[in-house]
C-alpha cells in the first residue's frame, strides 16, 4: 500500500473518507462536502459512534464518500486513531475499493500528524495479507490489497515525519507476522536464521552461532531441546546501535537486551501435545519474531538507541534422540536442571539465552518475550500478557509501554517462594514445580530469573497472543506480530 500526503483534496478521487463526531457533525476538511452527505447522515441507523461507518454513493465530487464515526472527538487517542484506520481499510477491502483519500484538518485534540499517521498505520496493519502459498484466487476477492491511500492535510511536513515512523513500525510488525505465519515445513531454525541475517542490509549487525558453536560455549539448555530434531539449532544475535560513536542520545549504561523464545515448532517432544494443541505451534517462535521486528523497526526509523536481540532457534520434536523427563541438563551458566516435562521446553532454551545476553553484553536491562505457558493465558485470557519483573522501575516502564502500544500487560508475582519450589534433590533446579499445573507461569519466571545475573529484567509471557482467531480492528485472522509495538514503545521511552 502506497501512502502519500497531499495538501488539497483531489477532485477526481473515487473514494473520499471523512470523519464525524457526536451530534453527527462532520469534522476537519469534511465540513464542506455538502448537503448530500449531511442528508445521508441523518439516517437513524448512523450515530457517528467510534468506528461506525456510513457509505454514501454519488455524493459531492466523489463516487463514494465514507463517513467514519469518531464518537467524542476529545476522547481520541493515537491508538484509537490506529483502530479507525483499520476500520477504514477493512471497509475498503470489503467494498473492493483499491484507492481512497482521507481528509484530515483537525480531528479532536490530536494533531493532524499523529491522527493521520496512525490512520495510515492502522490501515496498513489491517490490510496485511499472507498469501504466498495461495495459487488460486477466489472469485470476487479483488482487490487483494489497498493500492494507495492519500492523506489530505495542511501540515504535510509534520504528517510525513510521523508517517515515516509509522511505516517503520508497520514493517517490523509485518516482518514478525510473516515469520509466524510461515508453515513449519519451511521455517526451520537454519532458515529462520538466514532470514534474520538478511537484516544486515538495514544496518543491523548480525551474528549466527551454529550447533558447533553452541556446543563449544556449553549452551546445554538450547542443545537439549533441539536434539530430537533433524534440524540443528541456531543462536542469533541482532544489534542496532543508533547512538553512534559519540554516544548521542539519553540512553545510559549498556545496551537494552531483548530476548525472544524461538521454538519454530513445538510438538511437546516426548511429552507429546494433543493434535488440537499443535495447530498453532508453528507460532511458538512469536517471541523471537517480536524481537526481530522491533529491532528492524528501530533500524528503519534510525532510532537513537542501542539494542541487542538474542534468539535461540530450535525445533522440539519427538525421536530416539529427544531429551527425556528425568534428564539432567547442564546450562550455559553451569547450573544443572532436572527435566520434568519436555513440553516445558521454552524455559530450558531461555535460561541459556538470558544468561548469554546478561554476561556477554552487560545490558542496562533485559526484556524477554515468550509464548510460554498455558497458565498465563488461563489466568489473563486474551486481554493481557503476563508481566514478571525483578525491578520495580523496569516493571513500570514495561507496563507503560504496553499501554502505549495497545498490548497491555498485567503484573504477576515472581519471588523466592517460587524458587524454593524448584529445588531438586538430584540437580540445582527442577524445570517445573512438583505440581506443574500450580502457578506454572510464575514458576517458569522464577526459574528464568535465576539466570539474569542480577540485571534488571522483565519477562513477558505472551502465550496465545501470537495468533488472532478472527479479524480484529488492526489485524486480519492469523499472526498478530504481538510484542513488536510494545518493544518499540519501550525503546522510544529510552531514547
């Protein structure tokens, strides 16, 4: 989708999008559209509630005028504007209109730049499609995408600046969605690593450590989970340092470390999942996809931040070489772990990833994202991701970033009581608590917290956030790219 910013409405536009607030009052540049639109708005079925759409054919100079309700204009926010953009895109796709102009000009309290930039971002995210494996188009499905969107405003320079940032974030989210949507038959650990290596073209430093390197460094957790698969593991490090040699910017201390769970497919290993549980397990690398997408977005917008991403990429499969319940695994930190359940594999790879990030980069803080436990989704449902943290200030930052991104978090406890439950008689730790259905999310976080070397750390358990089961305001059914916007908001707070 191409987005352009223009100063005046085009008389020849096929579709013009305008906004209306409470009392059915046209807002911004939509005011002079005239009586035909006002007459259509008088219909009792249209109340101009936020997200409500009225489609008027043959009005004014446009073939089609789409009136979008914003509700109370004073209550508009960037996130609400983003969702309005998604509503507009969904409607244009439904009525098969590939082009439209959107009239800004002051909608509520938001500046035109913020409002229109988020309209464009929402439209791009909602119009996302993953169709690379579709060989036969369905009749009547055209257009498959929105070709162009024209934003009409007198504040062209300001809108273009915000739009550039929005385009960077959209690229990061769509990159993450693409990886999560890939079938497991095409996104093995080595393939995923190669895709991440291609990010070098955006100025991102990339390191890829193969199985031999992992053995040499002693990453026993990563190797244990991977040993049942014919596809060997990789440890990938991405780094974007936008501070330059001068260290410009307000970021203090070492880099911000983002760690992502990268299980390309999780069968459960020998603790085999049920068939229904496996349906979405190609997305068990959603945390790694979020990390990569956030670093790509930072690079594209030339963010004044130093950020490093660490992702262990593995496949958890059942075979004669799989790791087993009862095994003792020696981790990268030198600590040993008694394996209880091979379907709790994420924490086994993450302890190595977290320790690697903490000891190699001496980061100012660590945030990890992982599609980790059924327990957190049972506790919080589809609304919140789980947040565990060992640092109060970092927890507040993460909560604020989630709220700003529309990917809200709810804080859950992590403390020494959960650590005590993980003590093993034959190793340093048990992988899971003795009763593994009791507070499993908190026990997983407590285990991981033992491997961050005292660094400020926040763990985001984003289980069941990687896929949308149906179309939503800014996401079609399928991969969501969850976590990219949250990490991006966090990095902006640190710039």
